[in-house]
C-alpha cells in the first residue's frame, strides 16, 4: 500500500516503500541544480542547462512553494530509500478536474523502475486525493522513454501536436497522452500520513483493530459519534478493510489513524468527509486514554494543514451534537468560530438531534478568536460530561445511550 506523509507545511509525502515524494528542502539545492543541468533533462524536459545551486535554492524557497499555495503547480522531490534526491515530478495546470504530469530523473537513477514508481504515486495522488478526473502527459516527439513510461501507467496516446513543446528554445512537436480516473490500472489507496511532534496521522491498519474497538465502545464515542452500538472486532475490521479504503479511493472520506508518534499505538481516528467544492467536515474520535493530553489538538492541526495546504480547501466545518462541550471546546481552541446551533440538524442514529456548527477558513488564525463562553468541565451546566478512563463500562454506556434515546 502506498503511504503519504506530510510535514508541517501540509504538503503530502507519498511513498510506496521504495520511492518517496516529499517537499523540496533548501538542502536539495545543489542536487536539484545538477538534475536540471543533466543533458537528457535539458534535451527532453526543458530543463535549464546552466542552473546554479543559488537559482535552485531560489526555486525551492520561491516558485515551488508558491505553486503549492496557489495549488496550480505541485512539485515534489523524488528520493530513494537511502534518502537521496533522484528526481522531481510535478502536476502542472492543476484545476478544473485535470492536470499535466511531468517527471525527470537524475542520470544515475534511470533504468531502475524509480520513475514508474514515482509517476504511479503521482497518478494515485492526483486521482485519489485531489479527485482529478484526467491527467495529461506530453513528451517531445522522439522521447520514447517518456512515452513508454506513460503507457506503462495506462496513459493512451491521443495524438501529436505541432510545436506544443520546445527544445533548445525552438518549438518542438509533442505526443499527448491521457489517463482518466476510470481508465487507470488498479486504483490504489493512497493514504496521507501527517507527521507531528507528538502524533502521526497514518493509514489505519489491522493491527489497530483492538484499540479501535476499545475507543468505539467508550461511552463518549457512543454518545457523541455515529459508531455502531456494541462495537465489535468485526465492525473494526470492516471499517479498516472496507469503509476506509473505499473512502480514500472514491474520495468521499479521508480517514486517518491518529497514532502516538513514538510508539505508533492507535490513539484515535480523525477524518475529512462531506466534501463539497472547497470545503469538508472534520470528524474525530479519540480514545479515552488520550483525552486531555493535547493529542486531539495536535491531530486536528495536522489534519487542518492537510485540508488547507494539501487539498487547498477554503473552509473546514466542525459539527458537534449538543451538548458535546469537549468537542466544541477543542474546535474553539483550533480557532473555529461558532456559526449556528441548528435544531434537529444531525442524524443521530435515526433521530434528528440539535447540532453546533463551527467553521474555520484557510486564512483564519489557529487560536481562539474570542474568550471561552461555554460550559467548563465539572460545571453544573456541562451536561454530557465526557467520561475518562474511569467512566462507565460499555454496557452501561449502551444503556445510557438507550435511555437518552427513550428521552
Ligand atoms: C472531542 C474530543 C476529540 C476532544 O478531545 P480532548 O482530548 O478531550 O480535547 P481537549 O482536552 O484538548 O479539549 C477539550 C476541552 O473540553 C473540556 N471539557 C471536556 N468535557 C467537558 C464538559 N463536559 N463540559 C465542558 N468542558 C469540557 C476539557 O476540559 C478541555 O478543556 P481544557 O483544555 O480547557 O481543560 C474527545 O473528547 C473525544 O474523542 N470524545 C469522544 C468522541 C467525540 O465527541 N468526538 C467529536 C464528535 S463532534
């Protein structure tokens, strides 16, 4: 399975275990310049024959991050399993459901299957994470290695366009190939894993099943989320093996495990769902042991970086059933602002239930925007207090829930 890891910039890092696509760093400047000066890249990939390390650094600190923040050009460094920079790949003209995929490798990295791996990761990223429908590939006529690579990935030659590329400053004819989301070979689940100091968001795995069961049996999860009642190992496995992969490949739901970055143990889950143009909704369920530790806030920050920088969303919504004060307060800590309290807005296992709706825009500060005016833990008004590890056991939780349903 492919994995995607992002740093604090929110730019994903894609890996298949052999090749990793990551954000460019200043330290790559000399290698990036050398890669561009390579005569094969100059000939076929419009690279600059005289690029200096200074110019490469200017690109790494200027044009490349600018491309990410506009979302229009998404350029990655390709590194091998030893961490060496072996190439670069980019999506150009990203928008309106399509993009153009480009790649170039350093001379000594060619012929090892690395380009195919890197381009596959890019195609999966484009389709599964960005939700694009079509990818284009153009190669200067005569660049058979590039055309073959595209065809190996499932691209189909559409035709030749006169003067669409250029070589040595002059127009050159180009082969144009396309790949559609439906037409590609075996779609893979590409899962962003976002690394922070204390937590890592990564793909859920079968090894998480027991912790997931415990977290979903917890009374607060039963009360405030839509997890199935009497959550079983079979529920967990179906979630891990079926629901989550389908969400990623179809693009409807991006679910992550929240794991301890030191031990990799599962602490909870967090997701983006209800995608609409430019927005999505956040969902979070942290296990009782991790509540109050800051893990939820760390996970939410990583997810928000991914949503705004990685997916270029403009708004993230946070919805909490009333009166889930822990959830609302966490959202408040992240800078979300309360927009509305809507009667019966949420479907709580078939019952219309009142909800708080909070929003955060990409440019909003990630800190409280006004003093906290809600309930405080332990207040008489803090109904629905979230039980900690010593809270009621599972059966009690189900009974409590049933009593709540009966009103
Ligand atoms: C909601 C959830 C993710 C928050 O994570 P967390 O680790 O508890 O969050 P934090 O401790 O950082 O922040 C919660 C705040 O709410 C406060 N709080 C908790 N229960 C409260 C209550 N009943 N009344 C008022 N405040 C409460 C906490 O004291 C804390 O505030 P503080 O940091 O000022 O002390 C977690 O509690 C959880 O997973 N709950 C079960 C599932 C759930 O409710 N998911 C959200 C669905 S919208």
